[in-house]
């Protein structure tokens, strides 16, 4: 990662608490801090309930943050007023692709109306013809036939629906796309098609992605950098090679040791490393510390040196 | 080896408004005592339907148009509903994909685990609950006795799947069918459940049929593997044979499409296109339209099974003696290399 890269999204000490002050209070994410650079793909991994989706939704301001801030191009999005021009503009520049291609498309709308909804809201087209042309262009961009625009979602397969969801997100020419588990509902052979499509579009349009997933091998493939979440906190953040080759936080080590590979010999020898939360999740204050250039770990004061030594040792063997 | 299940020439149609969907198109396979057979395929390939037939759980619009399913020599397709009820949960048990929906939310765990025992055996409630505690401990639920009166929502996803497994194994079934049992779970929990299933298999001596689309999981658990596509088995063999000496282009595609942690290419390999419509299955090899190695004959005539070894068969015309040699993908070459290194003698000819 070069230092010259421009920061597009800055997340600072973000806290999201649901039912605050009540008996059923949930601290979904705590003190989450990270940057997303323009043009990169940041992968966000973690088990269910770790706060990945909440983080994504907070960044796109589907929630009002409890504390902390999210800056998009330097502007605090929590301060944008609903209905204001700035808010509308922010909504155009950030788009989302959802997990379930069956639930995320309105079954009673034609494909062209689903895709063009954003165009209408943001007044990006001036005539019916321009609208149809733009929809046709978008459908072709995601590998679908332009003739399909008058069909309804149920006429498409899961992979095709996910392509429609991508076309809808692209319609308003966003800068930043949050993809929340965009491939986990798809078959293996279709997953690769959708991931390739997302990569192609990124190369062409210079998009920035936040790619949320629990399938670690796919995340490694698509991401430039990876953030690992556990219990509402980011525990490790580094370039994707760095996270996979030199994991430092015990949770990351445990997670990586459990990924099955399509190789019987490897699997026969696999010994998953159990994760002992007690060791690294006591009540001591912890923060993200850069223990090696570009490699951050969530650590307490007295743990820092240990991580630094481990990182230096791992790199000595490179 | 003792054969416990023999499925012969099974064909199943589903009646729909558009006409019959040929979901299973003449499938034959067998299962030996104590082994783990993995069935791999995409959604719609027929893997779940095949297993539901073995459980006698087909939907009302399904009709079995040919074949037999022999459980220790008895054709279960000829059994009455009463006989099937005696078999289900006793000789053959099933674990479903989603542990959130396969437990009854209004019934205590103790009752749910003891239920199959009470249904199939002449046993007192007290004794059944005692056995439920033992089984729950076997599947790794700590302090099971004090949790018998808890409800499913009081357990985590991984624990719920353990409870589902306890229900399935309490009668020591001869066959345990696991339909994507780890798909809904996180990767660390998935590893624990797979370890548990392997461990249980040695303890209660059951044969396991493991349905999944995750080849990583298959590599870790299976003794033998069957690959299904468009309602047919297209390749089967021992786990090493299918992973290191694959022969069918569809198997190649599946193996190539999985990014391993080492993958660092610009693009992922993707099998082009989508599976065929089984309302009107294509003539010839159903995979031909998506197959870069397809020949003229693939579009005309269905390939038979060609033997690769006494235990390994693949239905592709590429194995015909007159077929041209094709340039196999890099990833498959790498796998064949591992196979050759393991079997130097066979490589000589």
C-alpha cells in the first residue's frame, strides 16, 4: 500500500450500541477505527455476530452512530441532515450490494425499474429513451442481455439476480460500494463469475469496495487489505498477504487455521488452533497499534512489544 | 466390505405447471458400512433430492419413475408409510442444514433428544432422558443434565447443530445423512462439527453420507466422493482419486474455481454459463454447453462411465480410447502431478 493513496472513508472510534441503557443493550461495535483508501478493496471478515454488517451499515449511515465519527471525503456523515442536498449526494456516492439476491429485489418491479430507481431519484436521466438506454448499458456491463429489462426478478437465477443488484448499485455512478456477503448465497461456480465481474468493474471505474464476508479464501483473493473483526472490535488490520502469511492476533491465527482447503493431504494433517479469548480480551485498555509498517493489531500496552517482536521475526524469514 | 445401501438406476420427476422436471436422471451408487461418502454438486444438481428419497421424504409432486433403493437388501421404495416411520430416525437419520429451523423452538432440548428413543424403543421416559444426557455429552454439550429443560434459543448456532446431531445419533443409525450440516456455521465452528462427526463415526460405527458444495470440507471428511451435475453422477471415486486424479471437465472446473489461500491470479477461474433446465435436459452430456473441452459427440450422445481404476469412474467422452489428448488446466496438471508422485508404478505405462 502506497502512502500517497487518498483516504476516501475514515472511521474513527465508532461505537454502535442498540437499545442503549435498556436491559437488552447490545454493544454491536466498539471503538472501531480504520481508513479506506480510494480505489482499494478492504475486506472485512469475522464470524456471525462479530459486527461486520453493523459496521457496513453504520458507514452508509443506515444507523446513527452512538459515538465516534465516519468521514466520507473528509465530511462527517452523521452531521448530514436527512433530505438535505449533501445527504442526497452522499447517498448517490455510496451504494450497497446485499447478501440475499432473492430478498433484495422487489418482486413486483420490472428489472428496468429496479435498476433505474436511483436514476429517477437523483434525476440523472432526462427522458424515457435516455433511461432505457442507460439501463441497457448497465445490463450489458454486468453481463446480462439488454432484452431482459422488462422481465421480473423471479425469471432470473441467483447469480443473475446478484448481477441485477450490482447494476442497480452502479446506476448512480457511485464512488464507494459496500458489498455485504455478496456471494455467500451463490454456488461455487457462480461465485467466481460474480467476483470476477466486481473486479472488472473496479478496474474500469476506479471504485472503492468494502467487501464483507466470512469466506476467507475469497476475501483474500479480492481484497488489498483485510480487517479481522471479533466481538465488535477490529483485532487485526493489514495487507491481505500480510494477514494470511504473518497473522499476529491469536484470533486471526485460529480463524486461518480452520479454513478447509480442497486438498485431502492438507486436511488429514490439519490441526485447528483453538482460540483462548481470556488471554487477549480482558478488561485492560487496548487500541490499534501499528506493530509493523501497515500492520495493525489490537493490543494492550504490555502486549505491543511481543507483537512487534513476532512481526519482525516473521519478516526476517521472508 | 459390507454393503449397507445400494441405489440402482434411480430416476425422479417433479410435476410442475410447465411439465415434468427430470430432477434425478438414472443415478446408481452404493454405501459401505462405516464409510463416509460425500456427494458434491451445485444447487439443483439433485444431491438433496437423492437423499430425501433414501429417507422417504419426497414432496407430493415427485414421482419415482425407475430404480430401487436397497437398504441392507430391502427395497425401501416398496415399503409402507408405517414401515418407513419405523425406519426413519432409527436405521437412517438425517441432519439438516439450518440448526435454527430444524429444532422445535417450543420444546425443551431433553424432550427433543429423547423423542426418537421413545418412538422407536420400549423404554421408560426416565431411562430415555438419561440416555439423552449421555448422548448430549457425547456431542460435546457440557453439563447436559442441567440443560435438559432449556429451549433451543438458549443455545448458540454451533451448540444447536450439536443438539441436532444428538437427536440423529441417539438410536445409533446405520446411516447418517448430513445435508450441508456446516454451511450455516462459521468456519471455526464448522471445523469443530466436522471433527465431532468423524469422532462419532468411530464411536457408534455409522456410515455417513455428507452432502455439500464445499470441496474443502469434502477433502477433510470423505472416504469416497461423488460429483453430481444436472441430476446425474458424473464422476466418483476414492477421495484421493477425485481430488488428485480428476477426469471429468466439470470436476476440473469446480476444483479450479475454488481460490486456495495461495491463489494470486488476476482473475478467478469461473465455469461459464449456468446449469441446464431439467424440464428439457440437453441431449448428450448435460455439461457440454459449459465445457471448453466438449467434442461433437458430447452434444449427440450421453457419455457412459469409463473406468479409471476399479474404484474410480467418470462419465466423459475424453476417456474414450479414440478421444484426442487435451491440454488440461494448470491447476489440474498440478493435481495430477501429486497423483503421479504418489503412484509412481502406475505412471510407467
